[in-house]
C-alpha cells in the first residue's frame, strides 16, 4: 500500500504532459466502427469528479456499473463521430487499466463503407490547457492520424 502511494505521488510529480490517444477502426467483416480511447486514469478521474460531482476511483470502484456509466457519459459528451455525414451512436463496451492509463472501448452499429470520417474530440480540454488528443483511424486498411491541440478539437479524414 505504501509503495502504491509513493508511486502515485511520483507519477503526479512526473506527469508533465496531458495526452489521450483515440483509435478508430472499421471492422471489415461486421461494418462496425470500433473505438478505443487511452486516457491517463488520474486525469480521467479528476474530470469525472469535476463533471459529475462524484468521488470516482477507477482502479478500485465501489460501484463498477456507476463508474462505467460515468466514463461512458463523459466520453460520449467529448468524442463525437460522423461517417459519411451521419452522426454515429457509440455503444460503451467497457474499460481496462494498462499501466497508468484507462483504455475505454466503444462500438457503433454497422455502417456503410466509410468515405468521410468527421471527428470532434475535446476530451480533457476543460482540465488542461495543454491537452493533446491524438487520433488514429483505419478504414479499409488505410490509416490516417492527426494531433488535436487544445482548443482545436475537430479533424476530417477522407477515404
């Protein structure tokens, strides 16, 4: 327990950058878009605490369903996708912790082959002026990437 506390303190001291990574891929077999977003879990907890006036513990949630609902709501509020100019509904799949980050997973219904992908991502922009959100999207094997520096929160990809 003491070692974990020391690591958390050191992590907070040496956590000088604020970045998330969102990966979007259209599954060729199902036609769905699969979305995963990697966010430092401490930053995500702070954003959830502030947004929902709750004391959120992602690592050891007292109520996992509540934490899932808060994560889902927050990310859906801050990450919007349109394919071929149609807004997509993201369904929350769950999250897992990997090192100091939370991977949050979503999926859409079957979508026509994507020709245009419009993304709005302002995750944690309200928390950190220096927040950077990386976007990687793969459609039909073609990968495109972009970096969104706060306050820039939109990118468009054509396939």
